[in-house]
C-alpha cells in the first residue's frame, strides 16, 4: 500500500499519511489518532478523509476547486446508491448544495 501512496504523492504533489486503528475506534477514530499530524502539517487548511472500503477515482482537483469556491468550513462528496441503509443518508438542498 505504501508504494501506491508514494506514487499518488508524487503525481499530486502532496503528502499522504495513513492513520491505522489497532482496534475499532468509530467513524472518525483514525482521524483522532492523527490529530497532531493534521494540525501541524496542514498549512493550507485542507484535509481529505476517505473510507478505506471504497475504491474509485475521486475528482480531487474539482473537489478542491468547489470547496475553495464556497468558502465554508467543509465539503462532503457523496454518491447516490440503490440501498442507502448500509451507508446512511445525506439530505441536501439542490439549489444551495447545503447539507
């Protein structure tokens, strides 16, 4: 996995750090484990969080552009699925895109 991350770091000119749980700590457990790294190295104020059980092509450049354009604290990228009971539901206003 680290070899693949190094390729992505080089391609996108960014630093990727993995936070791994020794035991399940809940939805944001690994983020909490990496709190000091996030606060120390986050000069641009950007942080991506991915679910490790989802593999796909993310439009990261478009996501950053969208995030910076609205000036708010956070941006969540979601997709529609047939059965949301496994993932949860995000309710958003289609006009404002606010959750």
